[in-house]
C-alpha cells in the first residue's frame, strides 16, 4: 500500500509539473534576427523546464495567423508591423503610443504584448560612413537638400519598400524631394547591402538592427522628421498560454530587457558576417547573461 501511495504521489507530482509547464510553441519569421530570437527563446524556455516546440522560418502574415489560430503560442513581433499591417492604422504615432495602441487592439484578439525591448528594427536609409561625411549628409533632411541641389546620388531599395503605401513615395513627400525612377535601383534586401558596400549605390535601404551596418561601416541617416514608424521588438503571447503558465510573462520580460539596437546588431553580425551558427550565437548570449 505504501509503495502504491508513493507511486500515486509521484504521478500526481508529475501531473502538477506538466500542468505548470505545458507545451509551448515558439514561432519565428524567415530572416536572421527572427531565427536568432526564436532559437534563443526556445533554448531559454527549455532551460526553464518548458516543453518547447519551435516553428521558425515562417512568413510574417502566416505566423501572425498561426498565433491567432492557436498554432503558435509565442513569438517576437514589431510594434509597427502590428499597427500598420495587422490593424490597418496609418496615422503617425510616437513609439509609446504605437505600443499602447497595438497592445490594446491585439488584446481584443487574445494576444498579450509583454514589455517591449529597446531594439527598434525600423526602416532606415544608410550611406557608406566616409562618403556621408565627405558629402556632409548626416540626416534625411541633409539627403533631401543634396538631392534638391541636384547632387548625383544612386539609391538602392527593396521592391517592397519602393511600392509600399508607407514607403518610398510618402518618404519623398515628407522630406520634400523627388528622385526619378532611373536613379532608384530595386533589388532584394540582401543585395542592397552589397551594392552599398561595393559603391554600386550611394544610399541604401537598411533595417536598423542589421549586423551588416557596423560590419560594413555604414552611417544610418537620422530620421529627423520622425517619418518611419517605431518597430520595437516585443514578445507577444497568447492570453490562454499566459493563463496556463503564469510565470511566463516575467520570464520573457527578463529576456526582453536585455535587447537593444546594438545587441541585436551584434548578434545578427555574428550570423550574417562571421558565419557563426544561430544555435551557438543564441546559446552564448543566454550563457553570458546567466539565463542558461
């Protein structure tokens, strides 16, 4: 009887542990930063005792739908993406108001935005640092002035930004300049970085936390009229998942507090420039910060 009670107690304890740390599916998009974060989050939660399933490499819209449908519990999203792409809000908001608005709107869909990190992976325009200094172009207003003064500048953009309703054309309107179609080369995002590095274009579209910016010695032009929306990198979790795992919010907020622009650029560079594996980069970061 005593042995039976011990066995039953063990089963009860195992059941309680399973209930406390239920399966969690971590999602991620299909580019380096997202793959690092998905891997890092999975390693972190696995180390905390969660049973983790990782589904990385998904398209943005597909991933969002998967979370709304309950197929993904947790992933890192950008405030501007949710505001513009998922909630169709086009008005210009401050970073703080952007976060507050998406937190409110997505709560209606059962999604909880946790504490945002200090990493803001927004769009930006960049130049080679020595060229920017030589031309005296430090801000987007400087760029607009140079273009209006008919200075010859070749510009590289990805096709999406060129065509977006909140992209290239509105940017020209906001900064009051005009560039002919012949002066703009449209290419894949990765090729923009190479073209800018190699001098094939003078100005290129970049993402603010991309590791190739410091690696290639680019200068990011200051958005001095606050045109670009905030894209604060933030963990988003299904409300049902948080109810089942009440410690998860605090645990993810701990990880979020460690991320800023420079940190993400360094992590991205380790993968994209130094060719370290995503798994090793994620593990090293967690170990250095005593999270693994």
